[in-house]
């Protein structure tokens, strides 16, 4: 499993009550993106990545933006590729909604977990 290889020192059990509550919160976020999460996030990244992820976290549910707009908001208008890279490095996909970022021409662009999944998340959000 990917989780076991990524967290090789972790003990993975199915009867961990706290972990199961966190999983339920993630599922609630997927089912209802307006759900307020209290997940304990361990956000690790460079200072620039964290700035990008902060912008991502403020994109309203059901709306999208583009890489160039984020770069401009960070006063780094030429950093479009760096913004895209920061989005690609985001490992907290639902909690930090990188799926809400599309290309300037309206195309979906890539997504770490597949463009198909990105499209589905955007469709779900458009209903809320």
C-alpha cells in the first residue's frame, strides 16, 4: 500500500477511534465542501508553497482561479510555474483545495490525483 510505504514507521490499525474520526471528517469535506473541518493538519512546505496553499484555502467553494491569478496575488506575476509546482506538491488535497486551480484558458490542467478526479470534485462543489 502507498500509505504503508510512505509512513513506514506508523502503526496502521482499523480500530483507532481518533483516526476513524479524521477519515469521517475528510469524507464530510468531500461530500459537503462547506463543512468546517477541525482536522489537525501538519502542513510542511517551503515558505512560498505555504503562501500558495494559503491562497488556495481562501478560494470559495464552487469557484476556481488560475495559476497566473495566484502568482499576481502573491506579487510574483512571473512565478506562474512556481505556483503550479506548489499546487502539485500539495499533499492535503481536500483540506487545501488545489483542485480549484485551472489554466487561464479554462482547461483543467493536471492534478496529482488525476484530472478525472479533479473534474469530479469541481462538479460536486458546483452543487453546493
